[in-house]
């Protein structure tokens, strides 16, 4: 096994990884290498041809491939090593890599993990039935229709009503197919309400308060059984698209030394995207499954700028104690999931979160038993809620006679 060396090794050439690479190049950091297991850089947006990218970054809508082309053009002095899978992370900036040329160890001054997210496939959704052809996620559908120019079915149903579910409607239309129904277990759609108008325009009804209970058909999908407010019924169809319900691509982190959220099972990072190992950052949808491509790119830029400053000794925000923020089981995950605390130094941060089920009520942040943030929020599972400027600087001071003893805080986010 050979050894190679670089300044920064980025794992994942999606919008987040490309953003970090661009910022590092701008900061004058040489020898930045972006690794991706695919033969082409760009991550998920390579397969999305409708104009849902670019608004935040370029102030105009564009397709995924065009967005990728434009952000890659901003990467100076960056090397892309494609068809290379990263198979392990170790402390002190060490990665294990494998490609058709063999395996090797990569040593970097800093590692950035940007491995993305994917939709939950059928298996973990526990839907009964046989394994006929014609069951896939939106991501796979987009590869078929935009990548291979193939239409796997003509009249499928879509499970889920997130933004990506409506993106599946648009993809089907591009492939000459039409969804017969969308199925949502909650009493309203997960995407913002105007998306319903798009569904109506496409002639696809949404079944609310409904669940997919069975998929029928031996070789090909022939029907689905759904259970809703009017009882159980079959809908004849030729495919099922499981959309949304994103999970982070975290296999690499799960088997590493990096600290993971106990409930979220996602890598914990502080508000500068540094993980529990201060030589490793984690960014993009593997930390918060799943935000839009533009947001992930901007986040990559932010993380890259910070690492550029650390590597050129302009700032040092890598020290301090890494303290995980615990949370209510009704919260799916928080970003940041941790704070780096140096006793006596002020600490204010925004906390973004996603809930598991619709919730309308107070969200409290409690530090050592004291409420430091409290505000009512209306939350939907697919939406990001931001708690602005949460003040975590009040470190507990326990006076036992004297001298004063300072202790690290215990921080918890609660749904009240
Ligand atoms: C089906 C679908 C539709 C979407 N539609 C839209 C949309 O219309 N508009 C929008 O703004 N956003 C959309 N998104 C979200 C958008 O794709 C993401 O915001 C964006 O791609 C996330 O960027 P990322 O860099 O975090 O991850 P990704 O784009 O997922 O990139 C991760 C990269 O990491 C690589 N990788 C992972 N593990 C390894 C490893 N071990 N070794 C080497 N390489 C590895 C992968 O090959 C991949 O290229 C969609 C997402 C999905 C899944």
C-alpha cells in the first residue's frame, strides 16, 4: 500500500466539496485534492435537469449540470481524483483510499468530508409485498430519465410530498410519464403549500393521512394498497417512487473515531463545521440531510474559508472542549450538533433543526437547567427551522466556598 500527501483532502465532489475546494483555492492553499468514487464530479445535481439550482449563488435559475459546470470553473489549483473511493478515516488527517489502481493511504493537514445524502429506499421503510421491478427512489429515476434517457414506467405512484417528490413529478413529465397519485402520511404536504398547485397542474391527486401498506405484482409492479381516511384501497400502477426521507451518507463516519449524534446518528460538528477531531471537517448533506444544492455550496465556501485561515495561521478556532448538544427525541437532528467551548469565552450561535413530525409550539434551549432561548415555531419535518443567536456563553460557575470552579455546560434543545 503506497502513501500520498496533500494539504487538504476533500471527500465528495458534490456542491459542498466543490465549494470548500473553491474557497481553499481562493485562500491560496495549494495541493487541494477532491476525491469522488464516481467517474464525474458534481454529486447529485449532475442528474437533475430542471432549473432548481443557482438562484442563491448566481441569482438566476439553472439546471444541475450547468450549476456544477459554473462552480467547478471557480476552483483554482484544485485536483480532482475521480473513481476513487475513500474507505476509512483515521485521526491525524489519515484516509484509506481504493481505486482500480489499488489501495493507498492519504495523509493530509486537513480532511473535509462531504459525502452527501440519499433518499431512504424501500427496505428500511418496511413496506410489505414482493420485490417486483419498478420500485426506486427519485434519485434513481433521475438517473434513468436524464442520464440514460430511459423511462422505467408510465404511471407510477409517488410516496412522499417533500420538494424532491414534486421534483419527481417534473422528472416523470420529462420522461413522458405521469404519476397517478402522491401519498402522504401527514394531514398536509411536507413541501410548502404552493407545491400542491404544481401537483394539480400535473393532474396528480395527493392522498393525505394515507399510508402505503403493500406493493402488488410478481415480476412488475401492478398495484399498490393504501390505507387512508376512507379505509383501504388498491390503486393500479406500474411503479413506485420512494421520494425524500433523506438519510446522510455516513457509513465512512460511523466506522471512524468521529463523534456521532446519539439520536440522529449523524456526525457532530461545531458551528465552523469542525468535527470532534479538529483536523476533520464535515459539511453538506451528510450533516443535515437534505438541504438545497446552493445552500450546500455556500456552506462549503464558508467551511473552506475557515480552514484556509486555520492553515495560514490567521485564526485558531480549533481548540476548546467539544460539547455535544443533546435534544428532544422529536427533533431529527441539529446543526451544529455540538459547540467548541473555551471556558470564559463568549459563544453565540444559530442552531438549525428538523423535527420528525409536524409540531407547533415552543422550542427551548436549556443550558445547565436555565432557559437561554425560548420561541414558538411552526415546524414541518422537511423544513429547516433556525433558532437565531442562541447565547451559550454563560458557563456555569460553581462557588464552593472559594475559589470559583467553572464547568462545561450541558446544553439541550427541547420541544415544549
Ligand atoms: C433525488 C434528489 C433530488 C434533488 N433535487 C434538488 C433540486 O432540484 N434542487 C436542489 O437545489 N437540490 C436538490 N437536491 C439536493 C441536492 O442534490 C443537494 O443539496 C446537494 O447535491 C448536496 O450536496 P453535497 O455536496 O452535500 O452532496 P452530494 O451532491 O450528494 O455529493 C456527495 C458526493 O460524495 C461522493 N462520495 C460519497 N461517499 C464517498 C466515498 N466514500 N468516497 C468517495 N466519494 C464519495 C458521492 O459520489 C457524491 O458525488 C436533490 C437531492 C436528491 C437526492
